[in-house]
C-alpha cells in the first residue's frame, strides 16, 4: 500500500481521525429527529464509508507496517502474550 513509513504514519493518523468523525456522524444521525428511513439510509452510507476507509486504506497500511496496528485492531493471534 504505502511503503514509506513516515507517509504511512501520517495517513494512518488521518484515517483514525476520519473514522472518529464518521462514527460521530453516525451518532448525530441516530440522535436526530430525522425520519427512520432517512436515518437508516444515512447510517448505511456512513457504514459503507467506514468499511472502505478501514478495509481499503487502513488495513493495507497496517498489513504493510504491522507495528502501526493499534492494539484494538489486532486479531487474537497478533496480541502480545498470545501463543
């Protein structure tokens, strides 16, 4: 994905911010007075954006640079102390 570690770190940090903002958007929509059909549509679109950012940008960075993988994103076999 991104072989340059410095660039990968910058993009990774930006993607974490994007994901935080998208999650905030989803909460705003959930708490809104929008009709249920609008909420469902908006949350679906936000979910698709989260999926793309996570699996098409963030995960490939972490696959290339495993040391950049946040502990919360590691699978059980990647966590320290797990054999």
